C-alpha cells in the first residue's frame, strides 16, 4: 500500500507474511527512514518504532470519552 499526498508517494507499507496473533507492518518513508508497526492494528492497539526505539504508541479503548 502506498501513502500519497498531492500525487507524490510519501511512504510505502508492507505487511509481513508470517505473523502469529499480532500484525507487523514495515513502512518505508520517502526519505529512506524505515518504521516498524507491531500490534493489533484492527483493534487500534499498536506501537511504531524506528531503529529499535518506540516513537509512537497508539491505543483506542472502547469505553473512554476520547481516543488516546
């Protein structure tokens, strides 16, 4: 899958073929940076890391007043 803005490709996402219970995506950004997204993407519970360091944690709980 590609992420585009204004007709230009900003990033390319690839899903790992063999994962067990958790999803794993690799995101290649246009400037060459590689990000890894791991977790339960469909339930909005995952982390994104760059060079082994967590750069974002995404969580959506069903019974809260707002998203985190």
